[in-house]
């Protein structure tokens, strides 16, 4: 036993003594196991377990192996695994090309199409100085860039879209833009831009291409252009195992095992710009470790009145991809699910406050009596949150009318940073979490199927910079234009405007909401008491409703 493990054992002894618990051999085994799981999952060689990467593969192989050792049976679609597609933005298809005077230009070095280019092909002989119907147009961005160099609200990409729209109205078949200003424009292909396609292709020519082909604007250029922008996707994998007790009802235990990788998806809170591995020890190797240990304990349990399904979700950090996919493509009968327990960030129990938050308290009338029974054990100071909606995978089950619980030991300064490492976790505290959930299962063992009830739902679309909320749960997996609604909060503006789950929000007031980012930007323009309208699609029908924030 190394020095670190000796110190952990001492801490465990002290922790148990403080609540009148006697240290058992099984607890020592669990703390060793928890540390081993977290150390592997949060190791640099997994490169942050970004969904759809080799790091995710190493993680799901480890979890599958641990499930098998615990005595679980595979319950995925491919053995232990349930693969699902992750929309990863847009990409320039390899068939895209630009040929000028029989010379094929190099992508990115000499040109690139904007992400909002439609799929298009054209051939033309044109002079850059001439703007006539039926030919491509050329536009120097120099003046508009220099005129707006002191304007903090100026968005060059939006300006280019406007220019392209006006050019198309006047008969242009394509728009080539370039910049002869000394002010850098920082334009690039933005695969995360989910704008609706423009009417005509819009292509950026670099300074290198301008020097070669636009030195004489009166010259005639023979142009052949083909633009193809396609979806970029990668594959994530849920890991699913079951203890089948032949019971009519099933309890689902979940924890996401993916993390941020190197922060490529823009969800890191490290702002230095460095490329660093985000190991995600607490978020959420801790929950995954607890899931594995709970599987091991419940396999040995005498409580057989429920089946137990254990799911390690991927894609949570991208917007609940894995759990949402499972609830849409379940490998068990969702009607048989008694309740779902989610463990996300359960590794940082504070030894002083011993405080844990349990969400979902209001999702079943049974939870009150259950937690009253558990209060005698005095493991924690429990803070209850009634809502079934939250920024983790239990939300996907709540939206299917399934009672949920969400265990969470709290945020900390290492959240979504490279500093969230294994040596900062409170493994004795995590033992308490696992034992508490095991006790919860024991208390509910004879209660039959728990009733579901809707509960208070928070402002699901807000962040600290917003003064208002529309009251919707966005579908983060949606890859089309607009914001698809995954859930609507009772009594909030969206519901009053007639919006329903499945609708696609297209416009809020005068602001287009072609993507989640532009939707959030639109929300930030409103204050409480403001009145406006919202436009949304339901199937092929366009609808509009009044909004008062």
C-alpha cells in the first residue's frame, strides 16, 4: 500500500468515525476500487475521453470489462455497446473545387467556401469589375471593414451574408469576397455555424489568390466552381449492462463517462488558449467509478424485486447525446423502468459541510418517505432539489415521465479545466455516496413501481448573462436550421406562445435563430417585461405567437 493509499485509509477511518460508522473491510476494498477506476479513466493516455475518439474507446473497453467482472450481462445493441451518431458541425466535402484559368486553387491556402454555401456547380467567363446578371460577382471587403473598425457590434460574416443576399436578388450566380485592407478579417470556415444556406455560393479568396488573379480587374477569368458542404459526424458509444432478476420493474443507474478532450468543442473554462488534456476526474470519472462499484454491490444484493440496468453514457458534455439516444432507442422496455438514478460529479464531498445535493426529489411522491427513512443514516447534510430537469443525463429520463434522482457533490474551481485530476477527489466521501444509494435501493425494494409526477422546472435556456428565458429545453443534437424544442416549461413564455415539444424556433422578434448560438444571442437582447413575437415551424407549417418576458 503506497503512502497516498495509507492517507486515504486514515481519512476513511476518520470520516466513518465522525458519523458513528465502523470501518469495514468491504469499505477498504471499495475505496481502493474507486481510486483505481478514476485513476485509469482520468489518465492522460485517454486524452480527456472526448466522445467519439480513441480516448472514449479506451474508456468504454475498460467499463465493459469492469461490468463483466461484476457479473453483469451485456444489454447494448452491439454487446455492451450502443453506438450513436454525434453531429459535429459542417465540413467542406472533398469534391469541392475552384478552377481559375485552368489552374485548380488550393483549399484554405487560396480559397475556401463559407459554411452557408449551398451545394452548387457553375462555369463562367467573367471580369471581376463587371456585375451583371447570370455571372459571379466579386466584392472587396476593404471599405466595410475599415468603416467598422471601431464598431464593437459589427459582425463581418453577417455583413457578407447580407451582401450575398442582395447580389443574388440582382442576378449574381455566386459571390467571391476578398480583402485588400491592411486590417485582418480573421475569416475562416466555421463548421459550428448552423446558418441556413445562402441562395448562391459564397467563396473567400485569400491575399495569395488575389495577387495571382485579381491584379487586373478588367481581365476575363474562366471559372469553374463546385461547392459541397456536408455534415461532419462522429460516433459515440453508451455502455450498457444488466442484472436480470426476472422482475417486472427495472431501476436504471447512469453516469456519463465522456469529458472534454482537449476542449475542442469550446466547452473548456480554461481561457489561456493552450492545448491541454481535460482529464475530468470528478466530471465524471467519479460517477462512472461509483456506477461500477454499485453494479458490483447490487450483483451481490439480496434485493431482487427489481432488475438493475447500468448505463455509462457518452456525449453528455455535448448536450446529453447518449442518454437522449438511449431513451429514444431503449434496449429495455421504458414502461418497466421504476426510476433512474444519475451520478454526475460525486467525487468532491466536502469533509466539513458533508453536503450533497439530490435532484429530482419532486419527480415522485414516494421520494419524501424514502428519504425520511434514509435520514437516520446521517451520511450527509442533504440539500434537495425538486426539479427533474438539470444539466445532466437524468433529464432525458424525466422527459419520458420516469422518476429520477440526481446525486451531485457540488461545483469547484477545477470544473471543466485541465486541473480536474484524480488526486483531488475525496474517495472516502464517494464511498458514502455509493453506500447511500445502495441503502436507497434497499428501502425502495418492496415499494413496487414508483408513481411519476411533473415538478418545478427551472429556466432551462438561461445563463448568467440573460435577463429572460423563453422556457424551453433545446435539442442539442439537432443539426438542422433553427432550434428544435425538446421540452417546454409550464407557465413560461414559450408555452403561452403555443410552442410544443418538437417545434423548431426560427425567429425571436427581429432576430433569426438559425442555431443555438444565435438563439442565445437573441435572448440576450431582451429584458423582463419586453413584448415580442416568436416564429416557429411545426412540421411544414409556420406559426407565430406573442411573447411577453
